[in-house]
C-alpha cells in the first residue's frame, strides 16, 4: 500500500498531465486516481490502529471498507461508466442521418464530439470541429450585449436551418407582432431600458417585410440598420455611456475574438483554417474596427458604437467549417459508426492506398 502512495500515485499524476484534458474518459480517470489515493490513505491509517473503541460500528462495517470502496470506485469509473457511455453513444448514432442537423447534434454532444474529433483528426480537418466549439463560446459571451440592445429577442443558434440551406446559419429570431422598440437611458445606472409599444404604421410594416424576406447573409445588416435607426431617435441620450456590466461583456468579447483570430486566421497559426481569403480579410477588417473603437471606449473617448457590433464577425467562417465537415467527414463517420465491420475498414484502407493517383480505380462497397 505504501508503494502506491510513493510510486504509483506520482506516476498517475504525471500521466494525467501528459494526456491532457481532451483525452477520452479523462474525467473518470481523474476521479478514480484521486479517490483511490484518499481511500488507500485511510486504509493505511486504519491498519496501524491496534484497537477500536467503537466495537458496535466495527461489528457491522468491515475493517477493510476503504479497500472495498476503492475497488468499487475503480470498477465504476473504468468499466461500468464507459460501458454506459458506449450504449448511449450507440443509441444516439442510431438516430443520426447524413444532414447538417445531425452534424450540429454531433458537435454539440458531449459523448459524440470526442469520437467525431478523433475521426476529423484522422481526416486532417479537426480544426474545423474545434472552431465550432470556440464559435459557440463566443456567441454565448456576446449574448448579454445583444439582450441589452433588444429585449425579448433571442439571438440564438438554430440548427434547424442547416437542413434547408447551403448557407446554413439561423441568425435572428425576429418579432412577429405589431410592436415598436423604444429605448430609454437611465442616468443613475448608465443602462438602456427597452419598452415595447403596440402600434400600426407603414414604417414598422416595412421593417418587418425587410426582415422576413432577408436571407441568412443580410439579416444581420438589416437588423443592424433597425437598431442604429432606433438608437439615433433617442433624445437626450449620450451614446458613449455604457454600464459596467456591458463594459465587462465587451472586455470578454475583446479577449475571445483576438484569441480566435490568432488561433485560426493568422498565417501558420496552430489551427489555421483553410477558408477563402475574402472571408479572412473581412474578419481582419471588422476585428481592426472593433479593437480601435474598443480602445477608445476604454479611454472614454468618442467612438463609433456600431463598430462594436461584432456578433456576426465569424459567421461566414463558421459556415465554411460546417460545409467542410458535412461534405468531407460526416457521411463516412456515420457509416463507420453504424456499420463498424470489416467491409468499412477495407474500404477506408483502399481509399487511403489509392488516394492521390491519377488513374486509380475506386471500388464501391454496398
């Protein structure tokens, strides 16, 4: 037992550090190592205690309870829990189809994502799956800013659009009732309060018509123009005033968009994305405008508030990533998970051997 504490436990900690947090079943491994250390420590301590005064407790509890609990923890974390996850994975895979809705389910699933990422790495496109996760984190960080601008409008990510459109991004849930947005500024708190008033006029109907007929690519610009027009009609409001909570949210946005830029869009970055140059240039331009106006905002200088609206800065890049994963990885991944047999392995081996040749003969297995 002492050898475990002196030799095995330090080696286990070293293995944990080397494997990293992305290793499958890392959580179970950590739990088993930590609990094993605690229980073995209790077992060793109890072994050196010669007598117990609590004879009633010992009568019903075995003296080696710590060792038994350690075995139970190991069996659950290393055997039972992986088997349960395997069954859950098979159930989820059975309901998948080759469409973009299924792709989004895989990317947002805790169980399927790790396997899908490993498969993407084998196809040399793992960076696209990782970008999706960072993109969703960015959207969640930006959400408090959006909710301050338009109340009762949820700027959410809807996977259903992926089934019907090549440009598969649902950007905005739009108001469908006859309402007008009026914004009031609170001098005491430095925040904007937004009220909804029922009206019927031609200008509102025109805005609704534009939003309902807008495509996924220009919904953002249409909404931005509506917001800008609404804010420009506010009388007696200093647009440079921003509450501390929104300023903190902008600080988080500033950190993550610059981190994502250096991670995915700089030349020879660790996870550089192979996407059209025009998209990268557009991201760089919008990022530069955001950084410039963010610095002015922090220094309490005059700045362009519209340039801080960067919620859609990565949308086009994300669409390209989804398209790449959908066309290059999804169908073979689902086929492999559903039909994990020798024919599938033979097909992949044949494609790997024949890939790159000009006069290759490809065999299709059905």
